[in-house]
């Protein structure tokens, strides 16, 4: 049984800086839940629908270095709106578990805090775009950006930002999670992946009831 605000489904998001191992943990969780008979939708942001994937291509293209900060925030929100209404909400209504790489906390940390647009402004933009969709659980994989960026081979537009900017992103995630600890699980991404997977599974078990 699922008891969170998105019941009958559950919405679980993996967040964190570049190279934190989000996708590995998201895939492991999805596999575990599927093995237990849950119906799982695995998706990512920006992306998850054809239109949102097209917006993603614009957002990550290094040719658009210098894209205006507000335009950037609006494009992330536009992609999220389509993804939320056409993929995530229908899955939650069916009772599925949605496991998503990145969601509104990325906008709050990257655009709100690192770009300086304001975390609350950007959160409200995301809430408007999605008609109020909020994850049941957000797992923040915390990593030193110097280590994380070292794992990136060909940097996209955002990965090409300076180290200091990525430090602000990291502090942003930690600060956002600190404000609402019940909805967040902050993990040291440097721990062994199997240990992280075990802890995540315990917290998800408690959420799913
Ligand atoms: P992606 O390749 O998915 O990053 P990763 O593999 O590290 O998860 O690229 C997404 C990039 O977009 C990443 O740099 C984070 C950034 N981003 C934002 O700035 N705001 C957002 O709202 C989202 C969803 C992502």
C-alpha cells in the first residue's frame, strides 16, 4: 500500500550534482521494486516526453552558452510541465511508483540558488507548471563537485560552468533539504554503492508502507 501524498502511486526523485551516481541508484531502486512486483516508471528531467526531450537538447547544447537565466528557468519549467501532466501524473493515478532522475529541486538549486533567481521563485514556477506536483521522497546524492565533475567526459552547457558555480549548486541542495527534512534523504555519494542502495531501499520501504 502507498500512503504518501501522491497515493495510490509514489513519486521518488534522485537529485545531486554532476557525477554523483544518481542514475545508478535510481536504476537499482527501480529494479528492486519491479522484482517485488511493483509497477515502476523510470524517467528523467529535463526530458521524459518528446517535447521535453527537445527542450532538453536546447538546454544542454554548449552552442547556447549565454542563454538568459530566466529563459533557462522557463525552459526547465516548460519541459517539467509536459512531463508531469503527460507521464508522471497518469502513472501516479494508476498506482505506479515513478522513479525520476532530477525534478524541481534541481531547478531550485541550479536556477534558484546558483543562478541567483531565488529558490522560492523557481519553486513556485515549477509548482505552477506542474499544477502542484511535489515528490513523496527526494534522495539527494551529495558529492564534492570537483570529484563529480572529474567523472564527466564531454561537458554539456551546464557542466561547463565553473567549479565555484557547482559548489553553490551543492550548497543549494543541502540547504533545500535542511528546510524540509521529512521529504529528503541526504546521502554521502562517496559511500559504497551497495550501502547507499540498502539505505535507500529501507527509506522507500517505510514510504510505501
Ligand atoms: P543530465 O545529463 O541529466 O545531468 P546528470 O547526468 O548529471 O543528471 O543533465 C541535466 C543538467 O541540467 C544537469 O546539469 C542539471 C541541469 N538541470 C537544471 O539546471 N535545472 C533543472 O531543473 C534540471 C531538471 C536539470
